């Protein structure tokens, strides 16, 4: 690699690395363009105000969680994907493991938080109660009862080792619902299955209000679960063939 290309690549950070600002530049710019196009991931707005889930989830936690933590996963995912494009552009894959890992971690964070905000709603105004329709039928079929499901899901969420998530997955090959965990944002992921409900049990999700009492947070969280959204997630699962 010549020096000018090396210098260019060193300074061409961020999304622009493989983007349109390089149009009309030298051979190194063409190398960047040939690395492929990037998606610019965006922090989604919350579907409600920061204080909408009070008293079960406090407004300060929601604001920090959304505007700081989730935002950091979005920027981390964009940066990791840009770094991988840069690696393709200059043909240097020495750090491919690092950036692939960062893309998985931050991408998992972006995906799961985007799900998390949507599967909650203000208590009594879309949040809380019990599921109905095809979701309730599937829960009763696969867990024996809604109460059994809640107990297993709560236990799985409380018992996540370190930081992570309690999840309800849909497995399209047999149509089953499965309670699962994720450590961090992405470890323990089962291939094929996709989450239709999730609770964030990282300490940043509850520590201001609940301190170390994760079980109290999980118990309170049921009051804000948006079951109609969870049912919609099940119905709209792209591979679902058994419950549509
Ligand atoms: Mn979180």
C-alpha cells in the first residue's frame, strides 16, 4: 500500500469511509467505494414519553437508557460496520475479529432495545393484563398456562448471569414459543428463533429505582408489557407459517 492511500484510510473514519463524500477522489476512494454500501442505523423514537411507564420504570432511567445507552449501541454498530467496510477497502483484515465482535454486540443491543421499547406501554393504557388471541393460545399450548409461562420467564430473567436479557422466542420450524436468555446482547442466541418479547436486565435498566433487587424490577415490569404488540410480533414473524 502506498503512503497516500494509507494516510487516506487512516483519516477516512465513520460512515463516510464508504460513502458518497469519496466520489471523484483517487484510486483509494474507488477502493473504498468497492467495499460496498452501508446502512446508517438510527436511534428510533420512543412510542411514549420518558415518564409514561411510571411508577414501574422511572423517567430518569428511561431517558438515560434510551438517549445514552441505546444511542451508544447505534453509534457503535455504525462504527463497527464502517470499520469493516474500511477493512474491505484496503484489504487489511487484521482487526476483523474485533470489529465483527463489536458489530454483533452493538447490533444485538440496537435490535433488542428497539424491541424492548415497543413491547412496553403505559400501565392500564395498553400495558399489563394478560395476552389473548393466538398469542394466548400458543402460550397455553407451550407452557401449560400463562402463569407457568410468567414464572419461567421471570426466573430466566432474574437468573441471567451478569448483564443480559430475558426473552420469549418464536421458533418457526415447529411454531413453538421458547423462554430464553441472552448474556450481554447476543450470547446464548439460538439460531432460527427470533424474540417477540424481551426484558432488559442490565443494571442500567433498573438500578436507579430498584438498586440490586432485579426480581422486584422483573415483577413490576409485567405491569407495562404491551401484549397486543407481542401478539403482533408473533403474527408478523417473517418465517411464521403456523400461526398466521
Ligand atoms: Mn439496556
